[in-house]
C-alpha cells in the first residue's frame, strides 16, 4: 500500500484513556468516549483549509473562448427569466469554499426536505449544578464556540442516528435525525445536568432574516397541531423536558438569547407553563426567531444517563421552476400536511434504536472484515454523504400538480390538474394512458404537449399515438409494494442537472447495491425517454449550432433541470444525441444484477431502439462505432478521433450485453444480429488500438492518440460487473491495468492522488486539455474496481487510497463530505460535491457481487447464440448509411420485441 499506517496514525492520536477513565469508558457503553475506529475525525479547534479552485491554462482559455462567450450569454439569458443555468462558472459564491462544511444529517431524501442545506449549525448548550447548586458550570457544545466553563467531572458522548437503511424504502425517505447523548458523572457529587437544543427559524424564505416566521410549542400526547419543523426531546421517568417556544437574538419583543442563557444557568429548565403558549407572532424583517427544548436529569456519582433529542422537517411538496409540483416520498406515510413534522419527530424518537440495529447489521460485516483496509471501510460509507447532501428529490411516484399560474420564468400556460390516487388514469393497451391534449407554444418554436401519466411497458409501437413532436410523458410508478416512487439526484451542486446518465453509470453502483428498486425506477424513466422525442430547438454552445432537444433513440444526457422528466437534456454544451457513450451504458447491468425479468421485458424495446440508433456511427460497416473529432463522451473537453478505447470498449460491452439480454428474452434475431456485430467489432478494436501493452486513447494521428487513458477499460469493467464474459484475453486486460497503475497512478505523487486521466507513453501527464490532466475521483474508484475484478487487489486498493489521502485524510486537501469531480496534481479542485465518487461502491460490488450474478449459470451465454447461415449472409450484405438518419422516420424495427 502507499501508506499503510496513515489511517492508524490518525486513530492512535485519539487515545480514549487520555480523556476518559476505564470506568467511565464502560459506562459510556456505545462509543468508548472516542470516535469509532472507522469514523471520520476532526478536532473542534482544527484549522479549516480554504479550498483551491481549478483554473484553465492560457491555451485552454483561447481554445474555449467562443464557448465562454456563448455560455456567458446563455447564463445571462436564463437569469433574465429568473432561472439558474445548469452550468454557470461565472457566478461565484460570496464565501470562499473551505474544509469546514460539517457532517450531513438525515436519510436519503433529507436534503430535499431541508431545501438548500442539510449541513445544519445545531447548537447544544449544557448546564451542570452540583452540591445543591453551589457549583455551577455552563458551556456550548458547538465547533468554534468555547463559551462558559465545562464541568471537568462530566463526560459526554453524542451519537447521531439517521434512517439511511438499505432496502428500506419507507424509513430511508424520512426527513429526520436523532441525537443521543450519554452523560457519565465521574465526580463524587450528584449532578443535575440540563442539555439545551436551540434552533433558528429560517423556514419560508431565503434566510432567517426574511420575516414572517413563527414558532409554537407542542406535546404529541395532547395531539396539538403539528408544525412545519420540529425539535424535540424524549421525556422519561428520569428526564424532564421543558421548552422555550420563542426567543430572539436581538431581544426586541421577545425573550433575548442572553435572558434564555441566564434562565438556564440559574434554574436548569424552563417553565412547564410554556407548553400552553400558543403560536408566536410572526417575526419582522431582519429579526431572527429561535426556539429551545431542554432536557434535565440527575446523574448519580459514577452513574450514567441518556438524553435523546430529535429533529425533523415537513416539506411535503417539491416544486420545480417551470411549474411542476410533486409530493415527496414520505407523504405516502405521513400525508401532505405541512404540519406533520411532529409525527415525524415523534416516530424518530421511538424508532431510532431499531434504525441503529439495522444500520449495524448492514455495516458490521464490512467494518469487521479484517481483509479490508481501514481507510477503505471509512471512505466507503462516508462517500454516501452525497445521497443525503448532494441534492435529491424522491417523490411518491404520482403525476405532478401543475400550477394554474405559471411561475416566473416559465413559458407554460394553464395545464391539466393532477390525477389523484382515487381517480385512475384512462387505460389503453399495454397499460398506457393517453396524453393530455393541452398545448403550449414557445415563441416560434415547435408546439409541445403537456403530459398526463403513463406506465411504460413492452410495446411494438407507441400505443398512445404519440406524434413526432410530442416529448416524453411522465411515468406513473407501479401500484402496490413495488411502488418506490420516482428519484432524482443532481450531477453536483455546481452542475445542476438531474440524473446525469454518463455520470450515473459510475455512481449508480451505490443505488443498485443499496436501493435497487430506486435504480430500476431510474432506468425505467430513461427507457421511456429513449423512445420519445422533443423537437423543441436548443442551441449548442460549443459550436453555436442548434438542434432538437431530445432525439428519438438516443439516451438523454440528463432528465432536465427546471422541469425534470418533461424537459430533458438541460446540458447544452454539445449535442449529446451524437455522444457515443450514453447509449452503450444503458440498462443491462441492472437486468443482470437483479434478475428481474419483468424489468427486462418492460425496457426491451428501448434497448433495441438504443442499440439500433448507434448504427449510424458505424460508418464503414465493421461493427465498431467511430467518434467524430469532438468531445462526444463524458470527457466533454477531451477530443476523440476515429475509434476510441473508451467509447469503443463500451460499445463492445453493449453489443455483448444486448445479445445476451436478447437470448434471455427469447429474441433470437436480435441476439444473432448483435453477436455477429460483436465478433466483427472486437477484431477491429484490438487491431486498431492494442499496442502490445495497453489500448491507445484513439485510432487517430493526434499528439495524444497514444496516451494512456485511465478509463480505457471502462467497457471491460461494464462487462465484468454485469457477469458477462471478458472482452479480451486476460493477459491483455491485466497488462493494460498494470500500465495504468504504473503510469497514471504511481508516477503522480507516488500514488497519493489517485489516477490521472491521461499520461503520455513517456510518463508525463497528458496536457492536451484540462480533463486529460485531471484526476477524476469517481473514475479512479472505477479503475480500482476493475483491478479488483481481475485479481489485482494491491493495485486496486493502492489506486483508490490516493483519493482517501488527498480528499479525506488530515494530510489531504480538506474535501471531506464534499468530494469534487476531480483535482489537479497540485490539488486544485473542480466541481465540489459531485455524484461520480459514489463509484467507490463499485469496489464493494467487485468484492461482493450480487446474488443474481453469483447464482447465474457459469456458462457463456454468447456461446449459446448460434448464428444461422442466413443471418451471416444478410449481415454481410448490409450497406450502412454514411449519414445520420432522419430521426422523424425511426425504423419500425427499433420497436419490435419478440420476447
């Protein structure tokens, strides 16, 4: 390993006995008075690094000048409509990003309930009285605050529990969190201890200064009306709970913060009569309303007591900027009242022990696996922060409510009201429903339809009579236990696009492993999208040309920004209908991993269409697609010429996957067709790219055509992760991976940064463009997973450890809980809080494949696909068109399914 003891050195810097005696440690029970072995650690007084953002070189700036001008114009145009452009490198945050961002709280959908931030500045105050009140102590338990004098004989441990529980599609959607304090009295005197949780009311505006906020107390036993958010403590026989419904930071018109502090320091509790107080008056502009809940208990000498606080929100609806509104997932269980937070926090306080047990059942097999490096266990679970804080929307899966009045910046007219669960949509053949006929026009652009609901299934043709100008309808999730709602997550907080597919290809290992039904729901959305077309025009900023927003047969780049599911492809740098990696990444891995034949049949027509769509890029009929001399792939600043290792390899994997899937679904003609393409394409790929030790970047003659791309075996990774046979001989695969390890990993700071995207054969970083010289965190995890799949454990863990060292360790750059898309060799980041690092779960996938793949017959299904002489002759006679087909006349064969 690069630095086998770096994690252990950090752990040993926290010796529990230095702070807490052995007896107290036993009383603290759960966490021993120090962080768990695999926990992220940071002292409250540690220095927060200011993070360094990337910059382009002079030559890169010159090459991108035209793009920059067009992007600047687009950003301003969107701002004039009150919208934020999905990519905006010009608007900088007022505060420079730092390493001090806190730890996210809550379950999968927690951030969606919070709005703009799930990194909450929660303050807990502690007041202690001893010897009948003669000795009093008070202090603040918050980073950066050291007010008051702590009681030296009181030891405090806090653990926070959020219901992030794999395969639990109910509790994992709840916007709530629990804080469990363990208090140990190591002194000789009995101590009265009061813990106080305070909260600033910022609901209803951009900040707590906007005014119009109000607080009110509640007791769940009395069934008082709930509030929009709730803080609470659990009252027991030994713990007394009191509240201060409202206090102000300024003190004008309300109890002041100082008065609140003095009251607690004097008495250790508030008046019980406060529970009878009604709702407070709304705050004035510029005034901050706060609330506090206190839990008081007596702790005997050498005794222990537990105090539990809860925190929850109720924000039942999510509204996108262009008008569509949806109910969040948790409203399936708590209703749509904005005042259901009391029920949420009540249930959290009663269920957290069960949640904790379930989380331990999930994590312990990994945490206790001595074969796994300590840093890996730590990073594996902590990279899941993105599912909480990266921006998620989890709806109930029902159709949207579209406001009668369009929101600012919207070009929509009045639309049909939302269907309810009681009013089922009209049924037609294959469980489809008709689209609403409401029309909206956008200036001189093509008219487009508004949408009703549809549940996609296998179809020979569009059963609902969709015309070529009608874009994708909204999919209604299945009823019954399989309805897990619909799910969106952002590419990143700086690239505001939902479910970006080229990046989701890497990140989705986390969803598929932990919440597979969500992953299949996302794939159904994309399958439905493949078969439809949105002919509204959009401008592509890279070259200034224009085209239609969504081409039939093409997998969309993303599901949109301001109107997801309805207005896809918010990305407008390049025309992604010409990208070569989106369609090949589609579907098969999830079908193989879940063994869900119903899912396979539902998406099969879309798979056929997506594969047939790619024929236009095989311009010489050799079965292999070619790139078009621009960045037509996820590396959207790195130009490709001819056949590329990355896209070509993904295409080989897709050919094999499509043929295998066709065989399993009994579509023999399709299976034969794509097996033959695979045989032809594989020979061409190896002949044109294999140089004896690795696969060249592309088959062109540019200065970087022989570069060593870290991601060159993405196709083989796709195949191996899906249980498919290897694309190449094992010695070639291991040779290429070893080359990547020696050059892209170890020649960059001795392996302490991860894998740089491109290296020259001379061992220098490829400076062709900004992306070739970057280290992409998620790609590094993917490369490491590929190494693990091929028995290269040392190389795989060493490669991935570089991301831990640079991003998470105390010796790194300070990217904890905000892992960026990538960084340069001098530590300058690009795009904080990014989706792709979830690919670390691909490593766990490689170490512990799913049951469906492990239990699959150990036979090469490709060998079971027998090519008939007729098929061989027919394929040899095919004349592949040299130009892209008219997408309005999509071949009917694309919709055939012989399953």
